[in-house]
């Protein structure tokens, strides 16, 4: 494994208040890193800083040892792809055209045979080639999510960022999307960074869990070392049963810890 994505001493604020504070993190190729943490802890902000939708106030981000903080947009888009949280933007297009948008960093505006081939290939990988001519807006949530992942894969980047890719999906589609992602990450040696709420899904599919609270990384490492009862208490304010089976922690949330209880620092 080689280090693909490296984030060093990253800071960001929307105004004078810092939202990300001194984040440092490394993720290798062929790895899935899940970012977890309560609402508002900075997961989406971190992902947007990595994709430079937001500009950090300090710190460095590199991909394959190339500093991407000052890279041109098109060059960056050949290294990092981003699947936004919910695509409220309506694509009045066919599935094929939406996925072809992922080829923009290579296209200019005029497509080539190679671009078409890549689109067909990723549609096949995700098992949605039968939907190529369907209207994006008429698909179910699960199908739309796969199309957006296909668009990111068509970008042929080493790093793929996903903001809550499973949050609107039923359990069958959650497993489906995560299985597909994991197999692609392994097969293509990709690096996936996933902001995710569901701790059990994160535990099952991630090589690394990065747990955030109030803009800071509280704990990072293997799922069984991060998703501990202690961390769930101090970060989420909940009491939970954690059972580890074959290195995978299974979390059963039991109750809230009253916020005034000693030991729970908000
Ligand atoms: P998460 O994805 O973990 O729920 P976010 O990254 O969306 O958290 O938000 C982190 C913090 O930044 C929150 O306190 C949130 O209120 C604030 N924030 C998010 N987006 C904006 C924005 N566009 N302007 C000002 N503050 C924002
Ligand atoms: Mg978010």
C-alpha cells in the first residue's frame, strides 16, 4: 500500500469561527476511509476542502505526493472525483449523458469514442447499462445514487469522495452500493473517502474510520479501535453495546447520556 491522499494541518472557517481545526490524515490506495461524527462536526466541509470546492485557510492536501492546493481545476478533476450528498440539482438528461459529464476533464466539450467506451464500461460495472437511455429524473433514489457514482468513476481519478452515499437508500441498496464501492476500490486500487452516518455500515466496509467532533479528529484507525463504547459516549453522547465479531464492531445504541453527567464534555 502507498499513501495516496495526505491531508496536513488543515484549517477552515466559513467566517471567523473555525469549522475544521488542524486536521491531519493519510489514506492509502485500495482503501476506504469513512468519516463519521455527529451532525455539524465538519464531515461535508472536510470533503469539500479536499475537492477544493472550499478553500482551506491553512494546511496542505496532496494526492500521490502532488500538492493539489494550487492545481488547475481540470488537472485536479483528473485526480479527485466528488459525489455530492444529495443531488438536488436536476439533470434533465439521460443516464448516459449524466455519466458522460464525468469525462469533462478529458473532453473539452466534444466526446470521443474512448469517452463513450469509458461510460459504457462504468455503467456495466455498476450494473446499470440497461438504464443508459432512461431519464435521470425518473429513476429511484438507489438508481440515481449509482448513476452519480458512475459519473465519478468515469472521471478515472485515484481518489473518490462520497458524501453520505447511502443515507437515502433502503438496506438492500445500502449493501448493494457499498459492495460495489468496495469491490471497485480493491480492483482499481482507488482511495475512497466516505462521509457516513451509519456506524454499522462504516464499520463493515471501511479500512479506516476517522471520527470527528466539532471540527477535530478525535480518533482514527481500524474500525474496532475507533468505534469503542468510550468514543461513542464522548463523541455522540450515547451509551452503546459494541460487539466485535471477526474484527468488525457491531454497534447497538442503547440510550442517550444526559448531557450534564460528569465526563460528557459537550
Ligand atoms: P457535517 O457534514 O458533519 O454534518 P458540515 O461540514 O456540514 O457538518 O458543517 C460543519 C459546521 O459548519 C456546522 O457547524 C455548520 O453549521 C457549519 N456550516 C456548514 N455549511 C456552512 C455554510 N455554508 N456557511 C456557514 N456555516 C456552515
Ligand atoms: Mg454533511
